[in-house]
C-alpha cells in the first residue's frame, strides 16, 4: 500500500510525503487519508478514475456520477475500516 502524496515546494517541484504528513497538513487523520486512498483505487480498479499513483499535481479528473458509483454509504467505495490497518 502506498502511503505518500505529493507536496509542492515551488511551482514545478514536488516531493512525496507520508500519509501522516499529508493528514497533518490537511487537518485530518492518516487513517482517513488511507481509507480515501483505497476507495479511490477501488474505483480505479474498475476503470472509473485513473489510479492515484498516476495522478500529477494540477491534473483535473472528471468525477463519476455519484448515483452510479457511490463513494459513501452502504454500497460506497469508501470504507472507514480500511484505515485501521496502520499503526497509531
């Protein structure tokens, strides 16, 4: 599982940061970041969106119809339990 996101240092330079660092900067938990990461990649596995690792900063992605591909809810792609696999 990949636990890194990109961080901008200037207009053209990016480096990867851990899920924990990304979460700290975003004001959320690393567990939530990883659960969202896995949900995105579930959609990518079905060809609905590009894989997270293929995305580049500044890339626009057309999001799928929420009724056809629900992100949250009983049949949604997001599962909060996914984030529990990382240590505190």
